[in-house]
C-alpha cells in the first residue's frame, strides 16, 4: 500500500499543476451541480436524492483509476500496437447496432454489469492517440527522405472514417460530428505534405459517402422526427415550442431568469420538468439560472486556462506524437464546449453533447479524464527528457 501511495505522489509531482488543479476544480464543481440539477429527476424516478451524484462520482473514480494507468504507460507503447484497438472497438460498435435498443434516439449504448456506457466516447481519446502516433511515424519517414507513406495514409483514412461512419448509423450525430472535427483538425495541421493532404481529403470524402450508403442500406432510414425537429427549429425554438424547440426555449428562459446574480443554489425553477434531464446536456442552463451570468464567468475563464495549458504543453512536447496528442485533446474539449453551449443558446442545432466536467455522463466523464491523463503523460515525458525533438 505504501508503495502505491508513493507512486501516486511521485506521479502527481510530475504532472502539470495548473492543468491538474483547474481540472479538479471543474470536476468538483460539476459534482456539486449534479446534486442540485438532478434533484427533481431523482424524485420523479423515486430514487435517492443523491442517486445521480453517487453514480457520477463512481464514474469519476473509475476515470481516475484509468488515468493512473495511462500516466504509467509511455506514449511509445501506442505507437507499437498500431490500429488494432481501433478495429476491435469498431467491430464491437457494429455488433451493438443489432444487440442494443435505442436510448434517446441513438443506438450507441451497451450494457456491462447493469451499467450502460457508450463505446463511441472511448473512440475519441483512442483515435487521438493512435492518429498522433501515425503522424509521428510519417514525420520520421519525411525527415529521413523516405517517400513510402502509403501504408500510413491508409491507416489514417481507416481511423478517420471508420468510427464516424459507424456512429452516424448509430444515430449519434453529435458524437459523429465531434469525432470528425477532432480527426480532421489533427489531419489539417499534421506534417502530411500538401499534395497528399488534398488526395487524402478526396479519398476520405468518397469513402465516407460510400460507407454511409452501405450502412444505411443495411440499417435503413436514420433520422428520427425528434432529431429532424432540432435542425428545423433551432433558429426560432420558442416559435416551435411544442414540436421540438421546448428544450432550447426553456434553457434560454432559465438563463434569463437567473439574471446577473442567479436565483440561488438549488433554487432553479426550470429543472422542475421544464428541461428534460437537466443534469445532462442542459446543465449549464440550470447553473446559469442558479448562479447568474456574472458568477458563471469563472467557468469560461477556467475553460480558457485549461485549453491554454493543453496547447502550451503541445508546443513544448519533445515528440511529434506528444504534440498531436495534446492538440487532439484540445480540439476534443473545445468542440464539446462549443457544440453544447451553441446548442443551448440556439446558435447551432441541439445535438445532445455533454458539457466537459459539468454534465452528468459516465462514458464521457471517463473518456475526458483519460484524455487529460494522456496530456499529462506527454508533459511527464517532456519533463523527464532533456533532448527536445523538433
């Protein structure tokens, strides 16, 4: 036991303290607000008041356990295992299309020991780290004047297309879009030469269309009426309240009711059956209603600090794979923030994407903590190696 505690202390001492502290603050604040935001939901389902709090706390603990393991594994390990984990995860996701029922319009949930989880969430950090290693291999070939890049490009295409296409057929369009933004963002800023980038983009587009066509021919029509209504009504949600705009409209009402200083912790009105599952994707509306716009400003400041630290660690990374791991995680977190808040404010269609650190959600919470652990692992390797690889 003493050996484990010593290892934990040693690992924590090597981590980036700014990123660690602000991440802990946000996780703690998220847990606090899940208690207040989920209270009405817990009562309506006749479960204990702290039901969602304990479930989320359990997922945080699982995420921290996984993070500790990730922090001990050198990033070169992922470079050696190749794309096999991605293919295995993709195969499992395909099987789940026929073995699971729809939840909230999507068929991307699986059950293990009575606990539901989303395999597609774990594809985000996994895809990031494998792609980062492929770009590392590409760069090493490039500086050694090795022009045989075809195998690497093919693997990049497989990862960038396979998972998003499967998620598309699972009807989880928010997750699919985020995965595409992450993978395409990493590719756009990758060391891949311009000519190969243009060729690869063309191939990606064609393969993705073909893949979606094949999957749709097998699984049939994809969009549900609820999903279509979100796209139709997002610009004027309150004009189409009954048809699909009620969630965004009530979210805006909650933010407006909160004003500058809020109604007080636990005093939200909109969580009382006006906003469905207010502790999940719409949690910011409840937070703004209870705390007010001035008091939620630190949330945005901390988000900016976290993103800044991740990009800073990316710039200091001593390997190409480390640089792109950090960069991919930065895109991951930023895209989640943008899509969640953009949907709540009616700027973009609401897609059911959780808000980092604050939304209730087991799979996403574990995935997010794992992604941050990858960034910390890159920092540890940079800190412990004196020679910086340009």
